[in-house]
């Protein structure tokens, strides 16, 4: 198998961890350390989804006290197009909120009490990324476009908060995959190193067996799917070769019926005389 990190396996920790209010609260505290009175009861509507299906991005959204909508996207490859994805995500999220409130009417004259949004990107790749990105600035060159969306980019490793610890975890995971490949030892070493460094220690200690088993299962699934894909490619290649041979055979017969000699046919078709004679005999 290719020695590259399994994106799906690496995302398992992000999805499982931030689906839990305990760790979602830690993430919010890292973003808003000044809001010290927030509790798990204040957090609701936690959603993790892929806005564009089958792409390697995790989108996390949640509300705080029904007034603050936090949208976070984790990605390992850098692209300014993330701003468009966040815009689509925001639209989908707002539409979901409106549908859930049956008394709300988007056509009414009164303004709907929509929660104010915040946007963050957790970037875990190895390329340099800006600390702040803006739809108006980065897409429209600061022109007078009547639309903007800004997001803060977080990419630094740190043991001080859960975001920096998650970034450490992804980097360690990538390193161990490159070292050991898709193997249980890569996962076990990732967990050992992260616990030693104090990165996601509580979560990994509480869910170590689950994380290892889930990732190994994903490795096996990925290996099986790749093997299946290779087999399909090989079968497709064989079918194409058979179809090409059949076309050549029919052309040889047409040329022979026109009175051309097997030697001339072989020369024109770049085939052996024996092959031409065999097809004629058949």
C-alpha cells in the first residue's frame, strides 16, 4: 500500500472526540478563554459532517447558549476555497435552524433571531498558512464587493489547549504512518507518543482500545478497497486488450477477403505472419 496517512483513520479521533460535549467545551474554551462561565449544558446542536461528500474535510458546528454559532473545519491540505465551503456550510446550517423552528417564517417582516456565527479553520498540514483569511480580500482583491466572510486559521502545535494538542496528534500520526505503514504499531506508537507529550492524554487514555481497534479496522477496509480497485482495473485492462484483439482479427479477415496476402496483412497490421494465419484458419 502507498505510504501515506489514512485520512479516514486520522479523522476518527476528531469525529469521536468532538461529538462529546466535554471535549467540545474544551475547544470552545480554547477559542474563548474569557468566557469562563460556559458549561456543557450551554452547548448544543453539535454536528459533524462533510459538506461536499467524500472529501477529506471535517466540519464541526455547535451553538452556545442559543446565541453563538461556532463553525470549525479541520483540513490537512491548504486551500483558500475553504472559505467557500464554510459559506456553504453556514447556509446549510442556517436553513436547518429555520426548518427546526416551525413558527419561524423567512418571509415574515420580523427579523429571525439567528445566532451570530464565528469561523475557524484547524489546519494540520505542513505548508505555511495565513492566520486570517477573508472572502473579500482573498477572492476579490479588497474590491467593493458587498459580501465578506472571515475565518481565523489555527495551525500551531501546543499542549496548552485541545486544539494545539489535536494538531500534535495529527502530525505524530502522519510520522508514524510514514515509518510503519498501515499497521497497528503506527497507531499504538501515535498514542504512546501523544500521551508522553501531553497531547489528548485524557481522551486517549479513556478510549485507547477503541481508537486502536477502530483505526486498524479502517486500515483493513482501506487495504481491501484498494485491492478490490486494483483487481477491477486489471480486469478492465484485460477486457480492453481482448476488445482490441477482436478488432484486429476482424480487420485481418476483411483484408484477406479483399485478396491481400498474409505477409502483406502482417506487415500492415504490425502482426506476426503466424498470428495472421491462425486467425485466417479459425
